């Protein structure tokens, strides 16, 4: 992978071997388009794709392999893949304490 080779060439080690601070710094520089990779003229566009993929995984239904235990949904208060919301429709504007439901949960029923 080009990012991996770039890390080895510029920092002398693999991305996974960087400290957390070094990883953060590398990703900050990547987001700011400071790097050029052979297949990407702008490291910022590659970072943008990475960020989109991470958000998709963090907020997707767990049936697709991400968002384990629906932590992303719990963090933002999303109730999940419910059949309907008639029982809470009249609570508009109020904070709801609804445990999220995944498609997996619906398949088990």
C-alpha cells in the first residue's frame, strides 16, 4: 500500500508501529494534503475517502460488520431499524431513551 510505503520511507517505520501521537500527526498532515502518493496527487482526497469509510462503518447497521454493539447509534441517540415509531411519535422534541435495534435483532424475532 502506498501509505505504508510512504511511512516507511519518510518515518522509517510502518504506520501501525507509529505512536498514537505520530499517527495523529501523520493523519493531520495527510488531511492537509501535505503528501503525494504515486496513485493520488492529493493525500487529502485519500484521507477524505478514509474518513467516509470510517463514518460508514461506525454508523452502519451492525449486520454489515461495523458499529459493534450499536455504540455509534447509542452515541448519537439513533434508535435503529425499528418497524415504526408510533409509540413515540407524540413525544416530538423530547429526549427518547430507546435502546437501538439492529436488522439482526429483527431477523431473530
